[in-house]
C-alpha cells in the first residue's frame, strides 16, 4: 500500500506516487506468483490546489520457466487498485492515473484484476482528469 494525503485549507499539493510489483522469479511447474497492490493520492479541504499523478505497475514472474514435456506453466495473478481523490470546496485538481498489469510469460493461468479511478467531488471544484488502464 502506497499513498499520499494532503488535507487542510489553502494548500498547494503536488503529489506523485508510483508502485511497482514483480512476481517471484521462476515459479516452477504449477508454482504460483501473485501481486496485490494499492496506490493512491488524496487531497481534501477548502481552496486547495492539487496536482496528482499515480502510476501502478504489476508484472507476473516467470510462470512455468523453461517448457519441458513434464513442466506445465505456473499460476499468476495481479490485483491492483490505483486512484486519485480530490474532495472539498473550491478546489482545483489536475489528476492523472496510469495502471499497467502484465501476466507471466509461459504461465498456465494468468489473471489480471484492476481498478483505476479519479474522483473529484465537492462544491465549486475544477478538475482535469486522465485515466489509462492497460492489461496484457
């Protein structure tokens, strides 16, 4: 879990968070490699200016390693949440979220589960938001 928080009145926050997870090395036949991550920014208050960027990257390990007649690939799973939140009154938020999840090469089973979000809520706020999610 990686997070930034800026809360108060008339603050100027420039926040950047990056979380990177890589699965174990050689999972071996029927081995497992899994990543679970949460990366977030929060800016809350009155009259704040927030510039937030979040990047989350998850990559599986070597699922089955070298393929042989007796070595079936392993199991890989990535689960991640990447988010920005700017809430309050009269705030200005510029938010960007990027999430990338990659399965394990040679794995018998790959699973990617991701949530990518920006939230700007309140009264009289101005928000410029961008979200990018990639799963392979």
